[in-house]
C-alpha cells in the first residue's frame, strides 16, 4: 500500500495534491469513524436544513402574503432551519475531531481498527477546543459591538478595522486544532504553537485554506447538477409541475449542497493538518532528525 510521509516540507501545490493522496491512502480507516461518529449528524443536518429551507422557499413562492399575514404558519420550518444549523455546527465539530484524531494516529504509524481505541480522548479534546473558541469569540464579539458603538457614525472605518483583525486572528489560530490533537499538548501550548508556526507564514496559511475551500466548494456545487437534472425529470419541468413542487425542489438542492459541503470540509481539515506538518518540519526539522536517528 502507498504510504504518505507526513513530516516533510510542502509548497501550496504539494499540500493540495497530498490532501487527495491522504484521502486515497487512508480512505478505509477514515470511513469507519466517519460513518459512526459523523454520518448520523451529517444526514440530520442535511435533512433539517433541506426540509426547513425548502418549506420556507415553497411557501414564499406559492403564497408570499401568508408569511406576512400569519408568520406562525412557518414556525415549524423556522425551527427545522434552526436545529439544522445546530446540526451543521455539531457535524463540523465531529469532522474536525475525527480528521485530526486520525492524523494523530497516522503520525504515530498506526490507526487503531477498534473505534474505542481510536477515539480515546477525542471527545474531551474536541469539547475543550469548542470551549476555547467560544472563549476567544465572545470577547471579540463584544469588542466589535464597542467598536461599532464608538464609531457608529463611521461604520466603514469600524468595518475596515475589525474584519482584518478577525481574519488575522483566525489565520494565526488556524493550526491550533492540529497542534492540539497531533502533538497531544495542552490547549495553551497548542495556541502558542499555532501562533508561532504561522509567524512569517501567514499568507501561505491563508492561501492553503482559501484554495482548498474554493476547490471543494466548487466540487460541492458540481454535485448538485446531476441531482437537479434527475429531480427535474421526475417532477416534469415541461408540464408546469415545477411550480407546484418548488418547495421540494429547493429542499433537495439545499440538502445535497449542505451534505457535500460538510463532507468536503474534511478535506480542508486534512489540508491544514498537512500544512501543520509542513511548517513544523520547516521550523523544527523533526522528520529529518527522525530519519537521521534511524540510520
């Protein structure tokens, strides 16, 4: 079986290529924890968002006055959308945990077939991860409110100050999950590690995330095309049945779109994990030292 060396320097193109290689080489050991831990939440998110948004869209398309005259008619759809968004966050959290846990085991040379062994410590780490992100996001949220209150007459200036700051912090902490899981460090050490590794590597880190998000975002939209064609044939676009089934049509579109977007987000996590190994090797040379020790 082909093996993928993790600890080695990579440029942007190699990170993208090795993302596909990692998925191909480790698809079997990735599939099992994905199916058990992620798939139920993923399906729930797609169904809730697809159903809720489809119902809202169908109501707005067929009877737009109803929403204004009697908003209670769409409470159920709104609740489905809300819980669908919650399911999206849970799914993303689980995907992040599974991917980085898998990369941690891969870096040690073996991925356990037993799921309990594979996931040991994974859920506690991921909960701590979420708590830390919330702890960072809440003060930034209040900072944004204060900034906009102070500069309420200069909203454009406030936006120009705040959003670059948000992007800067997000990129600097982008490798935090990888450092936390892969190096099995404390949260503070992982935060410091991410901040240090992205020093002088801000734009390449931003580029990795942006390019991978663009590639797999486009793929997720391409997945919708055959579904639209099949659904269109089923409802009979030619005889006007689409108008009567607009809600179902949009529900399918949203469900498929979110399903594949969430699946492909795992590729972004893999890319950032590979970028973590890339920067670690460039700064620490751990892979080179390991090869020297084996000689």
